C-alpha cells in the first residue's frame, strides 16, 4: 500500500467519522426538540393574553392573568384600573392542588414502606406460593383501570367511615391509588434488593443482627437510591392519575380533574388550561431535579445483579 493510498483511506475514515458524529448530533437535537417543544409551547401559551392564545405568534406581552384566573374564586374577574368586566370566571384550583398533594403524598408514605418490606421478603425468603404470588401481583398491572373502577365505586358507596361513605373522599382515592402503585413499587424495589450481594447480610447475621436490623441498618441504606426511584415513579403515577380521580374522587377534585374545568362559553380556554398544566408539571419537575443523581444511581443499580 502506497503512502498516498494510506492517506486517502485515513481521510475517508475521518470523513466517515465526522459524518457519523454529525448525524448523531442532529438526531439527538431532533429528539430533544421533539420532547421539549410541547413543554415550551405550553409554557408560552400559559403566559399569553387571551387574544393571543389561539395564534402562533411569539411576539406578545407576557401576562400572569391566566394564573390569576385559575387560582381566584368563582366571581367574575374585572380588569385592574377599569370597570369593564373581562368575562372570565375564576376556577379556584387551589383546593385541587391541595387534594393532589395530600392524596399523592399519603399514597407514597403508605405504599413505599409496605412495598419495601414485601420486596425484601420476596427477594430473601422462600415460602409456599412465592413465585405464584409475585406473578399475581404483576398481573394486576395488566388489568385496565376502567374494569376495576366500577367495583371500587360500588364498594366505596356502601363502606362508611366516620359517618361518611368512602366515595368522594381523599381516603378512598388513596386506597385506589395504592392498588396501582403498590404492585409496581414491589417489583421495582425487588430488583434493587436482588442486586445486593448475599454476603453482606450474611456477615451482619454472623455479627448478631436479626432480620429487622439487617433490613433497616444494612440493606435499606444500600438500596436507598432504588427506593427513591420507586418513590418518584410511584408519586408520578399517583399525581397523574385521572380516571379514578374522576370516578372515585367525584366532587373532591384533583388537579388532573380540575383541568377539565377550563372550558366556558367560548369552548376550551387554552391559555387557562396551559397555565393549569404548567402548575401540574412544576412539582414533578422540581422533584426530578432534586433527586436526579439518585434516579441515575438507582436505575443503574437495579439493571444488573
């Protein structure tokens, strides 16, 4: 092979490598744009005035009046400095935000400890029906929500706690959400427990620790990133749940159901729905940013044994 041929092949290899990197960068930017564009447009629509909400223009004076509408009471809102009514009725979504926080938070506080104990038991102990019970727990995730919504509705309408039926209460919605979150969390945390070497717990047992001490002082700190990952995804599932909140929650609206109230005489108020949608996204965004390192560590930890 001559020096000229070798030089041409080297140039061709560099060209192919640069072309591959360019295509990879372009594909990555396209994926990022595909993901972020709807979110950016939602944020832009949320701060648009009413007369600009139905246009694609990016030139407008930003306003926070849409957030004022969705968090104000049901009285007709009047423009500041004038006596002319704007014709918009306040949505008063603040109680819906409180309901979503209470229901999602309580669901996680109850489901994650139970899921951790169950996942540890399935991973470390062998008992009659272990595998069958695990598969049965998994199959509950394949059942369409609408199939179980009617039985829950009938049951909660007849079950009375503190002189009040469970239907339309935060407690009822928490119970229903746990039926969704708990199986998912058990399977997810079990993968993290399986990834722990048995020798660590055996050494603790030789040193005199009992089963509960091994779990709480040895295993739990090691699987903490995995538990946090399960908690985040379980919180997102509970926060974004709509069907059960609509049927079981009834008048006790969460933010997902409250989004349906952004309609009026002129149809769907897109600027108000965008503002409410942005409010729904904010807690998940900050939660993900706060524990992003734990999410990466947890997902990596549960990937291999």
